C-alpha cells in the first residue's frame, strides 16, 4: 500500500494525479478585500502543488450571498476570472490537478459580512450555532437561481483552466441544508420526503454535468463532498446518506469525498450502530466512482490504513498546513513536521487564526 500511495492515480474520466494524496479543502480567510485571490494564497497553493497530486481549493463562493465568512475567495462572475485563472495556473504549473470547491454557505453565513446581507436556506430554520441568524426560505424560483449560480461558477472554472470542481455538499452548508430533514422543512418539490430532499443536490449535479458536456473536456473532474451524518434530530442518518451515495454513483461524476472528524468513524448519532461508515459507503459505491477519505490522516500508517479500508485517495488537512513538504517527508520515511509557524508557508491571516485556535497543541502541534 505504501508504494501505491506514491504512484499515479487516474479518475474514471481520465484525469491523472501524480500520487494518491489530495490537499483537503481548507478555508484560508485570506482573499483580497474584493474577494480575489491574494498573493499569499497563490504562494500557499503553489507550495502544496509541488507535493500533492491534487489540490482542492478552499470553499469558493458562487454568488454574493453565498459568502459565509470574511475574505472568502469568490467565483461569482466574470470579474473573478483573472483571479481564478491565476489560482489554477499556480497549481497546475507544479504538476498537480487543480480542483475548485464550489460553495454556498446558506444559513451558516456569518451575519454582517456586507450591507443588506440576505441569509437564505431551504427553510427558515436557524442553525444551532451561537452566531447564526434565522435564514429566509428560498422561493422555488430562487432555488433554481441558486442552481444556475453553481452552473455559472462551473463554466467560469472551466474557462479559468481548472481540472475540475468539487460541490461542497458537506459541513452543514447550503447543499447539505436541502438534503437535511433538520434544515429542510419544505412541502414542495424540494422538500418533505427523502426523495424530495434529494431533488436539489441531484438536480444540481445533473446541471453541472451538463455544463461540463457543453464547455469542458471529457476528463474534467466532478466531485461531491458530503458529511455522512448530522447530530440534530431530525437530521441526516447514515441510511439517508447511503441512498444519496447510490444516486450519485448513477451520475457521471468522478468522486465522492467524505468529510469526517476521523476517517474510520462509526455513527456520531447512534451509539448502537457499530458500522464503520466508510465500509458501509464502500459497499454501496462498489468501485463506480472514486472515494476520497479525510479526517485524522496525518501519518503514513493512517494513509495506508485508509486505502485498506477502501478509500482510493487520501486528503490531508491540518497536518498539511504545518508541513509544506509533507509528501516528500512521507516518501523519505520521515514523520510530518508539526510545527506551525513562518516556515509553514501559509497566508498570514490563516497563520494568525491558527495561532489562536485552541486544541491544536493537544493534537501534538507546536505553534510558533
């Protein structure tokens, strides 16, 4: 398995990674004031592209009211094309695949980001977060508008030269909000039964595939990131997700990316359910699409174990922030550097946030 991790990997539609490692999509809070790519972000992505087979960018806003937090890069219209072209080029010139994560925060958007902010969701249900506002329920016509925004962002990503897009259907953001029985209390075509809660994500995938067929190359990657469960009651269950996964595997996509706290998690909502989530999902996938694992993968042993459990690729997160040379270190048989500081080649706003985050030192990181 160790040797396999450093060999090339080819996706179902033909795009090839130089190794089996992906940089997990992590927010940098580091765009310019106008939400274009900053020079520091460009340097950060370029440094990791020298190591990883695929770079999945930070969540990138598909519209003005998709923005969830300060200094989030955007791809909402043609004004951002030059910025996104720079981002794609900074990654691809080092031999890595450049995949942009398309994102809408929905009810998770931080209030007060800009004047007359319009926080929307599937239903007017406030998230269980201290800062959260009660969102406005999207009208049916507006739901179609949001899908159009993702499609437009996909077309812009193709024009900018990206190798693919990842739909951010995880971490409680808008796509997940439509799938969730907690945040989606609609009684129309987009909500109610499980089948109708699947309508938004599956229709979105269909429209993005159509955009690829009309504007992109056959090997252009389409990925979908998801969180397998929610803690809320009612909330997304593993069985709900297995249905979503099966539906996605019938679509013309390349991969599903599991967002978990630990890559071998069992249920976070049902202590009696002892299924390892990736095993249950792999039983449904059956090789129809590639499967990416993330969460707690910070050693070579973890990475090898992830492949044994059925992941095709591994995505590295926090440990890749600390160590810009992590794949080289792994290949040399060394452990990852866990010192987070100036040598980590990070945008300064991100480094500032990491220095203030509690819990990193308990995980073995040294903050400088």
